[in-house]
C-alpha cells in the first residue's frame, strides 16, 4: 500500500513538473512580434573616446556600414554647457546633421541624467550650488536644447532624463518626481512630439515612471556578472516584460526597449577584460538571439546597446564577428 502511494505521488510530481516545463516553454517562445518593429542603436561620443576610437569615424560607420535607421543620442550637460552660459553644441550638431542627411530617425535624451556612467554628466561649475539652483539651471539647459533642435523633423521622440527613478545606479541625487514632471511639462510646451520616460527592466517596478510620459522605455539585460555568483543568465520569457507593461497600463505600441543588451557585461571594465572573457557574456550568436527575444515582447522597438564596442572589437581587436552579425540584422 505504501509503495503504491509512493508511486502515485511520484507520478503526480512528474506530471506537475511536465506541466510547468511545458507552460514555461510555451510562454518563452510565445511570439507577439509586430511587423513594424523599429530596431536601432544607442550612440555615445564619450564612450567611443573611452574605447580609444575616433568617435566621428565610429558614428559614420554605424550609419553607413550597418545602415542603421533609428538612433538614440544624448545631450550630456557637461559637454553642451562646459561653462555656465557658454554653450558648445558642435559635436551634437554634427551627429544630428549626419543622421538627418541619411534620414535616420532620432530619439534625443535631454536632462541632467543621460546614458552611460556616471549617468548624471554634471558640468564642474554646478559644484557648490544649492540643489534648487541646479534645478533651475537644468531647466534652462533643457529648454535651450529643445529649442535648438525642435525644427529638425528627423527627431521623432524626446527622452526626458534616463532611468530617473533608479536610485541604485549612477552618481546622481535622489529621484525627484516633482522635478521630472516639471521637465516633461516644459518639453511638451515647447514641442508636440512625444516624450518617453525610461526605467530599468530588471530592477524597476515601472509603476510611477510608466505613466509620466507619452511613451515608456525599459532596459533589457539578459546576462549580468556578480562577484559572488559569477555570470547570471536571465531565463524569463519575453512575455514577462509584456505582462509587466500590461500591469502598469501601457499598450505595447507605446513601449520601447531603450537599452537592449548587445555588449559584454564584464567583471571589470571593457579595457581591463580580455576579449575571450568578454565574449562569454556577448557574442554574435547571443546578439542575434537577443534581438529575436526583444521582438517577441511585442514592443514597438528596441535600441541596441553596444555598437561602439562592436566597432572597437573590429578595429582594435581584429574581431569583426559582432559587427558582421549586426550588419546582417540591420539589412534583413
């Protein structure tokens, strides 16, 4: 009798396990792809320079060799206003002009917080100012940027700040929802194009930031590194992000992946990590898989994070595998 019960219990456990695995598999490969999915890249002048690249050559290669048609650019405060009231738009003007020549659609990030470490790219002159004074100068900076570029019809979206609710990353003051709403209101009084707000896909709850702008963007990283655990691979199904969007009330047509991981996540910095180690977390096959995964979320589009690194691998490390894979992805 006990043996029969044991066998029956074992069979039930096996059945439950099979159902769970089958359900997870169905969810993982559920495909909500849209035919008008917009694929693009992020670009950073300062990150290109950090990698020892000619940033203008890198930018043109992304546009001309990869044939990218969507790009996310930023206006880092320390670059555009290095001295108080002394504006320097030379580099950003050039990026915008070259994208416009090629009819590339642009998302332009404005605000104190923009992509890449340390997130808040503060000019040195704000040191010592009260936060209220910094906020007023910040508003002035944003107004100047939007007014300068709002006549350019290739700029399709304004992004206000970058992951402004993510307190655990970056060298920035604590989140300030009131100031963020003021910034969004400012941009919307200056121009009619939509405003996007972003948050972390893995660390953010999305509840508040998802309902401040017209559009919402999330990061999507599938491989990370922890000193204690080593490499960690996220095996959640794409529909996890879709359901998360549904829970905060955002239609998929208003959702973007603002940063889709397409670059190595290294134990130390890129320049301090051997290429063989870098390729453990990102290679050509994983790049293709990440794009396919992103499409299955059903979101409107995704901006790949890592184009400068692909070019660095090709130009500085004699490894063009990711550059070639990206070229195939963008010309499909």
